[in-house]
C-alpha cells in the first residue's frame, strides 16, 4: 500500500466500466440526470471542471463525474474535503471513483500528470448555504483553483448543476440561528467566531421527503459550459485583483450554465411521473 498521499493519488487506476456503472446507478436512477453541453467535453487539452455545491450536497459531485464518464469514458479526479475521507464506506466509494483530498500539492501533481480535475470551490461554506442562497455561488475570496489552472495551462470548464438545491428544504439555517436564542448564545459565548466563523458556517437543519433525511428525487440538469482559456493571466498569478477578475469570468459562465439547467427543469416539470411529483411535494 502506498503511504504517501501524492503517490497514492497517482497510483489510482480507473475501475472497470461494470464497477463504475454499479457505483453510479443509484444516483442516476434517483435523480434522473439530463446532461447538456456534452460537446464541450471533447477537447485536446486537460481541464479543471468547476461546479456548484448544493446544501448538504454530494449528488452534484457524483453526477458531474458521471456525465463526463458517460460521454468520454474517462473519470476526472474530484477534490474532496478531508471530512469526507474520514467516513468509512463513503470514503471507500470516493477513493474508488478517483477522489483525492483537496490539497494543493496533490492537485498540482495530478495536473502535471495530465489528469482532468473536478473542484467545487465553495467548500463547506457553500454546503452550509442558507435558503436565500439557493443556486448562488458562495466562494468568498477563494482564487486558488483559478491560480492553479492558469499556472498549469489548464482550461476551466464550468459545470452547472440544477436540481441539487431542491432536494432538501431548510428547517433552520445560519440566518435563523443568528436571530434565535441558541444562536445569540453561541455568538455571545465566542464559539461562533472560532468554530463557526462568526455563525457563517453553522450547518443548516434540512428535511427531504416529508420530514425525513431522504433527498427528494428531483430531476437534475447538468450543463457543461465551453472551456475557458485564461492564458492571458499567465504572468499575473501573483496579482490578487487579476485572479479575482479571472474568477469572475468563470463565475459568470457557471451561473449561466446553472440558469440554463434551471430553465430546462421548468420545462420538464409538467412531464414528471405522478410518483416523482408526489415524492417531491410530500410533507
């Protein structure tokens, strides 16, 4: 067994198609994804796929990967938070699918070896978004993913996932905590400033079907935008303002991809099966 995490990431080999199909099958059946823009996946240089996170999301990661695999036969290497790699079973699924810890050294090594990579830059903050932030990108000041792509000569391919923020309904979120007695106590005690970053990363309480944690079987629409070439920023990676400008280009394209998928979802809604409509509306 390879001990070094960088070498372990490089030692991964893509599983057989039969195993990948088995791993993806439950997610595909439950969320019935439709893929748009798959013509943008055929390119002659490696790319960094950049997708939007959902509230308590995981399905958007797997289905973003599935669309690429289904179209091209190859799997991008997805970057996962360290917390995911501490959960037995779930960790095994992710590593089988080629996921690695979102570490800069590991990511750079994968890029230098020509791997396509998938990143969801919002991280934990975007996973804990409030109900008012549905389908919004919550990236704060993160620009590391843009810098890596520019330095390693990668294009960036936006992946807009529509449907992901509809599988759960908020019961309580960070905004509610701030005005409630528990939240005010946490803030006054100083716990929020350290552990929860001034109550910005308080995990929301959500429900899926009825009052259960089972996600609603909302149909997903995953849209792959045209690859973005940011080579004009190659000599400006030490300039924070230039990196924010480059990131804004990516964000605009990703938001357009999300909007396109949401429109396709609205068109599809009348055609959903009675069972799927009932499960999505069950209280």
